């Protein structure tokens, strides 16, 4: 591929015009593609296809681009990003589309069968007709990243946005939250940061409690007064830009600021409630509520390398009702989970 500017057109031909057609594009070199697309970033991996799943996984290459959630960046921009990141990943491993056997796109913002079909129709135009295609919400790939492609369990994602998703071995599915910031993903990075910004404004005009968030957020943004937050916020209200303030809120909570602590406690309660809703609807915990099930934790808000650990607080709350929960922090990224789903679509159809 040439420069990025040469591959950012929404015209399929422009993006793929420099596609490599390699002598390595033969049956022995078949691959699957997995894509994890969120509001902040999109990651694509190429996995070598084999009759059994080896350890370590045969990851051939990886590519990363900006956000591809159609609800946050728009459908045209999302498709442009997805096309670019797949093309670049293939370029990096010296393959063309003719070597691809299966593709799984796992995208935030794809929540309904009509959304999936729309993406599938577009994807079908990019790949040969013998390629198996799968489009899922990004939560499905996140679950697969913790269970190595198995379908039983629950996943909680909290990054820029948040969602809980679960599935059973017999194919039943359920989800909670994941409807975006306007409809109340308060446990997400966006929700935490938006509440922190609101707390600063409320403290400034006398409606709320004084908080150290005022100084740390102004310092982080290079602003001099809370009044300037209004202009900063509405100049670009993209979800990822707001959500980037989460580390500042966590730092304030670690320093003992009660307003910041309350924001994180409320976020943990919201996230735990979404997990509980999914577990109850699917009966993942068994009839007595004490059965074991995996809970996969994914996303920057749930990272455990912090003094104020939102993920652990969520687990504590979930375990109060479901002591059999088995927490999993995946060792592979969701994009590889998506590739495993693509790999499974091949082995299932082959009767493996």
C-alpha cells in the first residue's frame, strides 16, 4: 500500500488498487481475518488457517486504524476505516483477498439484524463469494477472546462505551446496556468522564460539592476556568475525546476525592447491574444461582493496574449474587477473538 492518503477513499477500487497478488496466495497459505471495531480504534488481525487450532495461535499480522462505530463516526467513515485496515493487514502479510477463507467483523454500534445485514451486503462486495462472512457486535468477539472461541459465558466491556453480552451453548443470547451515551451507558468511559465534567460545572456554579476534579481536569485540558469547559466540550463532543478523561477521574479518586469516588462507585454499580441482567436472563448461574460461568472483562475502564480498580469493584458486586462467577481477563485481544470466530465458521462448515 502507498501512503494512508492514497487509501482513505470510500471508493473500493481506490482502497484496493495497490493490492498485492502474491505467489504465496495458494491453498497452503489460506488465512482468516478478524476485526475488532470500536468508537476509538479498529484492529485487524490475519490468522493462518489450519485443521486444528495450534498453541500459540498463528497470528501472521496486525493493523490498526481509527474508530469504526457507525453511530459515532458515521456509516461512510466506518466503512472507509474497515476497508483500509483490512487492506493494510493483508498488505503487511503479503496476501491478497484471494487467500482469505473467512472474515469476521465485530463492531460496536452493530446491534440489530438489519445493521448486520447492511454490513454483510457491503462486505460481500469486497471478497470472493466463497469467503465465509460473519458480522457481530464487538461484544461477541470480546467474549471469544476470553473463552478461546467458546460460546458459553458473559462478557463485560467498558471502554469508550459499555455493554454486557452473554450466550449459551444452545445459542441463546442476551445483552444489557450498549445503547450509547445518550441512552445511558453510565458505566462507560464516556459516562464516567461526562459525569466528572458535569461535577466541575456544578461545583463552579454552586449546585454541587467542591471537588479536586476541577483543578485536575482544567490542568489536563490546559484551561484556566470552568467556564472554558463549555467551549471545549461542544467544540468536539466525540465520545472518545470525552472518555479520554477517565484516568484523571481515577487519579482523583485514588487521592481521596469523594466526588470522584462516588462517580466510580456509581459506574461500577451500573456495570454490575448490566452483568446481572444478562446472567439472570440466560440462567448462566443455574437454577440455584450458584452455578459457575465465565465473566470476561474487557476495556480500559476495567484494567486492574490501578489503585482504584473499577473491574474488581464490579466483580465484588457480581459475586454477592453469583458466587460461582469465574473472572477472566483475556490474554488475547478481541480482534483475535473475532479471527477465532471466523476460523470456527470454517471448521464448523467442514464438519470438524
